[in-house]
C-alpha cells in the first residue's frame, strides 16, 4: 500500500496496483488482477485508463530511463495462463 499510488479520478482518489513485475530486459509491469465480473465496471476501466496514462508518462521521462507497461488481467486469464508470465502477458487486456 502506498508504494506506487496512482491517481485515478478527479476526486483525488488513488489506488495501488496488485503487483509489479520486472522482466529480465528491465521492463517494469504494473499488474492489476480483477474478478471476471468486475472487468467491465466503470471503476476498473477508470483505474486501467489512469494506470496506462501513468505508465506512458513515466516511460516517456528520460530521467526515469525505464520502460513501464500496464496489464489488466482477469481471474480467467490467470487460470488460462497456467503459471506462465508470457502467456498471461499475451492474454491481458
């Protein structure tokens, strides 16, 4: 909590992604996992949009020097990936 808060609405609310994955090429992934039934909710979509903007902004900052990406996955994606990060990454929205 509060290690990577992302502002996601005009009311100043922040959320913290579920996890960060760092690949061997140093690409950093902000990953959010949601229940299947929540995937299309306005809240989840708003958080997704905010996190994608954040990742694009941070990646574009030359001072950061690290590529950041965002991945939203469902519980079905987790099951389908069967423990494979490469498979999960390809399934994510």
